[in-house]
């Protein structure tokens, strides 16, 4: 370590060694020997050495207010050195000033000085642009976006994060963690706009090879899950992130995992786990001297300890957090780890603890502190609200300025045209009139074309409706003719056969006459089915269900089967086509016939249900199909499968225990009002 009694050249060399490895220091913010650096700043006459010393300590104390005095010295020094005639020193001063402005901007953001933070970030971006430093420009865009997130302006932040990601991807070898940071922040901006799917997609592009980057990605994913109400999934992601940062050396990334985790556990009522996580977080914050994070973690730990019945330990943790916050001004912080207002809450909690213990004096003192801090936070929030309003006004003003510039350019163009010669004005007028006439004609013909298309469409619809009406009338006429002519004839044939059979003494002739009567019965039943299919009024789904139910009951009665019919559907008012009614009924008719002819069954169960389509299950207690339905070569099953395919339906036949025929006919439910019929199980 450096000491104050060293010769100046040794101290300068030591500072240069610190500069050689700034990454290890600034990336993890480990403690450094500030006394030695103070000595260099006080005694060194070399501007470059003093500048580099300030750069080292400001980067090492990035998260601490201890860096503020050095940032002020660096501001004065870099302003002066940027005017230096030495080009190399001038460029180095610009580079270090950009870094100092970035650090100072984050300190301003922590203390809710958003306007100052944005001013520093923008100046740092301009210096990075002048240096051609793409990485620095991207970092400043990210910081600016974070301030807009803190102000509750996610769309503006999203635009900045998109620009940042574009700059990083323009590099030949984009830094994986920096690119992941931009994608994580873009996800947060999308999350604030409730665009959850886009936020998750942004996180899916993050690199997961680096443990710390992966851990931060998991934390943002946990925020998305929590926002959608899936708290167990959010906790699982946070615990995975905790394991990742535990396997690495302690640094600031661990705080971005442990502090939100402990806060989440506290909100979820897991007080003991919250206390342990907060205690671990406070230990890491103390190690890297992040006093602000230490205050937030100790406040969470104190609240958790109070909740599980350890008032003494809770009071000690809260008091330490509040004293440190008062010392460094950590009230109403705006950090990515979520400390806004936590010290105010901690003061109120500690005042309540003192009050319950009967310590009225301390309770009053803490209540006064709570009131003062609450006023401070409210002033910060008011300042943020004013800045947010000013930013929106500025954006609107920029739009107005663009419009005014456009208007001014139009006026200048008009003035130039007025000074042209008369022939030019006449020519321009002629061109304008021609353009207006052409436009008017084009508009007229376009409107005429639109009217013709609308008329043609209405005419087509009229023709289709007329055709549909003719078809319905034809169906009604055919149905009427079949009923009046064929139905009457078949009924007469049946009656004649029955009468002839009663007077016939020859057994063989009597049998023939009875067969003719039975055939007439079958033809009459088939005729009724054809008439029902053609009947235009029988088009609703519930009518089809009623018809199938009635037919099943009749068929079972004719073939000495015991029917059990279960109707579980609240049927929608859905219109069916003729093909849908006919094919569905014929499939079930063929299945019933197979039961009567082949199954040797005594009981038949029919289930009907609505499941975004018509579901029919026909199950008998017969012998089944020993070789399986695929081994059956009869035309009946093939006919059922062909009809199901024409409906786009699913047909399955299981012959292992009796025979189960399952038919699902998908139907589009265009009505939101289900039928009012409430059918119950019917057992006969």
C-alpha cells in the first residue's frame, strides 16, 4: 500500500499501477487506499497523474458518495486540461471527463436529481461521440434510459435502449454483459408498458454464459412473472439467480439480486428467509462499501426481524440503517435495486417499535425524523413530476418547432415562386388546374367503381338469397310430395299386406305377405327420415339431438334393448346444414343397427354432450369386436368412416369391452346464448 511518507515518484508509480488495472477495481468496487491518492492529489504537480488518480478513485467508489469530492476536483481539472495544447493530454482529459460525468450522473440519479443526471449523461454522450467511442455512447444511452424509467416515461426509455443495443451490435465483438444489460433494460421498459411477451422475448436474447449476466436476466424475468401474478415462478427465478451470484466473488451484481429477493420475500410473508437474504446482502454491501445498498438491506432485515418477534435486533438494524442514511443523505433514493422511500418506511417502523416499548421520547424523535423525511421524499416526487411534465412539454415543443420549420420552408418556397416570371405563374396555374381536374376525374371514376362493386356485391347476395329461398321451397315441396304420395302409397301397401295376411291360410304365402308388410314399415321409416332431413325448419342442433334420442328409444323398443340415454349438453342455438344433420344421424343409425344385428347385447347406453362440438358415445354390453374394428370387412363400418370424413368429424370404435362408438362432430358456435333446455339423464 501507498503511504504518505513515500517519495513522490514512488507514489506516482503506484498510482500508475492502479491505472493499469482499472477494470478489476471499477468493475467490483473494492476498497482502495484513498489516503495515498489524496496525498498524490495534494502534492503532485503532474496533471496526468492527478487526473488518473481521480479516475481510479471515482470508479472504485462508483456507488458511494465518498466519490463526490473527487468528482468535483475532476470536473475542474478536466475542464482546464481540455484546453491544453497537448493533443494526447486533451484527448485523455475528454475520455476521463466523460467517465466522471457518467459517475456523477449516477450519483445525481441516486439522490433523485434527475435533471442534473440527464445533463451529465448527455454531456458524456457528446464527449464519447467526439472521441468516436461507441461503447461509451452506448453506456450513456443506457444511463439516460434508466433515468426515464425512474421518471415513469417507459416509451422514451425504450427508444434509448433500442439505440443502445443497435450501437453495441455494430461493434465487431459486442461485450456480452453490456449487451445483456441493454436487453434487460429494454425488457423493463416493455414490462412497464405491460408488453409481457415482448419483454420475455428481449430477455431470451441475453447471453447466459456469464454468471452475473445470467443472474440479472433471471431477476428481470422474475419481475415479469410477478407482474403477471405468478409469484411461485418469480421466487424460483430469484433463487436461481441467488445461486449464480453466490458462486462468484462478491460485487455489485450480487446486490441487484439479493436486495430485490429479500424485499420480495418480505412482501410474501417469508420473514425468516427475508431476514437471512437481507443480512447476506448487507454483508456484501459493507464489503464493497456501497453504503446506500447497506442501508436498504439493513432496513429490510430490521422489518423482517420485527415481524418474527425479535424487537431488539430489529431496532438495532433499523437504527443503524437510519443513522447511516441520515449521515450520507440516502433518503428517497432512485436505484435499480428499488430503494425508493425505504428509509421513510424504516423510520415509521422504528417509531412504532419505540412506541410499543414505551420509549416515548425516542418514538417522538423518530416520528419527527419520519415526518421530515416524508416531506423530503414528497418534494423529490414533486420535482420528478415537474421534470416529467417539462420533458413532455419539451417533446411537444420540439414537434411544434419542426412544424414551424416546415411552415417557414413552405413560405420561402411560395415567396420564390411569386418572383418568377408571369409565364411561369401561368404555367404553374395551368398545371395545378390540370392536376385538380385529373384528380377530380380520378376521384369520380374511383367512386363510381366503388359504387359498381358495392352494387354488384348486393346483387350477388340477392341472387344467392333467392336461390336459397327457391331451394328451401323445393325441399318443402319434395317433402310434401313424398309425404302425400309415397307415404300414402306405402301406408296403403302395408295395410293391404296386413289384411291379406290375416285372411291367408297358406303359411308360406302368409309369411311372404308379412315380410312385405315389414318391408313397407322399413320404407315408411326411411321415408320419414328423408322428409326430416329435407325439412328446412328442423335445422337446429337441439332438434338433431332430440331426433337422435327419440329414434334410439324407438329402435331399442323394437329390438328388445334396454336404453340408457344421458344428455349432458346445454345446446347452443346453432344452425346445421342438411349434410351435417343427415350424415350424423346415418352414422348413429348404422351403429344402432350393428348393435341389434351383431352385438348380442341387452343394454345400450347413449351419451350426448356439447364440447365445442357434438359428442356422441354409443356403448353396448355385447360381445364386442374380438379382432378389433380394423379387422372388420363389412360395409357398415367403412360407410360410417366415410361419412365421418365428409363431416370432418372424429370417429373411433373400441370393441374390447362391448362395443363403444365415439363420434365428435366439430361445430362452429356462432351464438353466445346457449339453449334454455336443461336435459337430465333418462333411464328406461
